[in-house]
C-alpha cells in the first residue's frame, strides 16, 4: 500500500500533509518539501518516497513446512475482503473483518500458528494506518515472535515481519529501534534471494527512507540508487515497479535542494505511469502531486497548480470524496494557494481536508493534527491569532499523546506554536 505524506514550509509555518493509502500492495509512499532557513521541519511519516508495508497472504510454503492444513476459505476470504476495504480507506469495516479472521485462525490453528501471525500483521498495519500505534505495535511484535519460533529467524516471512515492525517504529519516530530491524530484513533477503531480487530492492529502499528521515542523505542516496538499479535490471526502464524508485530518489534529491536532478526523475516516473495506466489512475495522481511539489518548491506556481488540480480530480473520482488521499490533495493545493497569498481560496480547502481526515481517521489521528497545524498557519498569516492558537494547542495535544513529545512532527507543531507566540510579543 502506498502511504502518501509531504511536509513543506510556507512563510513562518510548517505545512504538513496527511498520511494516506493507495491500492499498490507492498509499497508505502511519502514525500516532504524543502525547509526554509531558521525553521526545523522534520517528516512525520514517509509521499514521494516509498517504503513498503507488506500485507501477508496465506502461503503454500508455510503450510508445507508445518504440515498443518490451512483453515477453511472463510478466514482467507475475510482477509481478502478486509484488504480491499483497507485500500478504499474503509478502516472500520476492514478492522471488523481482520479481527474475525484472526479469531477463526486462533480457534482452529492455535495461537502460535504462522497464519495467526499473518492476521496479527495485517491488523497491525490497519491500526497503524489509523495512528493507533500503541495498539498496533504489540500485535506486530507478536507476529514476529510467532514466525521466528515456528519458521526460524532466517525465514523470508520473518524478514517481512521485521520490515513491517520497523516501518511502524519509523512512523513513531523510533529510528534507532527501526534501523537494525530493517538491516536484519535486508540481510535475510539477500541471503535467501540473492543480491538482485525485487524484495532486496524493497529493503534497500526502506532502509534508505529511514536514513532520509534522519537527515542522513549521503548514506541514503547509494541505497536508493542500488534499489532503483535492481528494479531497472529486473524489469526494464518502463516497468511500473521502476516508477517508485525514480520517485524516491527524486524525493531525496529534492530534499537537498537538487531540483535540476530531481525533476527529470519525477517526470520519468510520471511518464511511466501515464503510459502504463489510465490517466485517471491513482498512481498517476501520486506522480502528478510529487512533480507539482517540486515545481512549487522552485516557485513555479503556475506550472504546479494544474498538476495539483489534476491529482485532486483523479482522487475525488477514484476514492469518492471522503478518502484521506483526497484530504492530502486538498491540503497540498491549499498550500500552493497559501504560498501565493490566496488565503480566501486556501482556507475552505484546508477546512475540507480536516473534515475528511477526522471522518476517515478519527479525531485523534496524527494526520488530523497535521491538518490543524496547516490551517492554523494560514489563520496566523491572516492575523487570526486566537483561532490559530486553539488549533495549535489541539494539534499539539494529539501528537504528544499519540506520537510522544520528542517525535519530529510534535516538535514541528510545538515550534510553530512557539513562533506564533513570539510574533505576538
């Protein structure tokens, strides 16, 4: 699944997009925008970069190794239905089905069966998508423990579990804990699959994304380039799996202000997707959004705006009106309008984005805090300090509770609130 997120700086305030999903199994995307001087904005979660969350499916290899019959199709059917709902942003409905699948498997196979680990893993990913990290993390750890015991520490399913737990920790800003897990996952895959396998490329990409989150750009770049090279070698230069690699490398270059190097990579990624998919495909929307971000970072607002609007139109059509991806596009378009001083046009877009995120993700999701932060920045720029203060306080309370006081996103919002306070003195 693709998780999309970006961070930009507008004026004195940090602009942050929301986390969202796209139906692209095995991939999780993110992006951020360049930060202006004297302001420290860190990514909350990975939109133009891609790191993977793997939704595990029932595998024949597991069943053979354990010599235990798989459960009847009802559990697997529930799992598949839940995955479909998950991709549509219907999290409450998906959760119910994942939990039913988990209960069936526990009752029929026992609590230590790897298929129970699969259900735990998938439920953890869904909870993570809703920002319910405290609930997701023990499930992810339990899935890893089951698979390590049943399958051995060098099994490929263990590599998947390590990857997913690392991504969950990364989302919470626990970078020191996440890095060795990504490294272990990469090591298992290289040993089991060889150095030029697609799953190895995925692990390289994920580790690079984590390093990028920490500002370790010189360490991240060769990993992104190696990941991209593997995919180009395996699939050719115009394969859909190459597009995310181009996108991620471009994101890293953009973060460093290397716009001239990033732009042709973003355009290649977009060209691949437009050629292979319909112009109304959600992956095309992601590429349009990312290229628009780059153009905006260079002050090319007239070129960026139609791309943002195309991306928004695709998402509104594909996902109806209440999907977090629609909220992201509304948010990004609002940010562009805000950068041009078009406050009257930007404000209703920010408010609509906030309403969607609350409805889709719940009132205490970090993406809701991001929406509040962005709207607060706009209100502050218009001199509406009292309204801005209320939103900053609410956003900060959400992130301190869900992410912790030291998470980069929490720090960003706290800095924005403090900056607002200074301007009033």
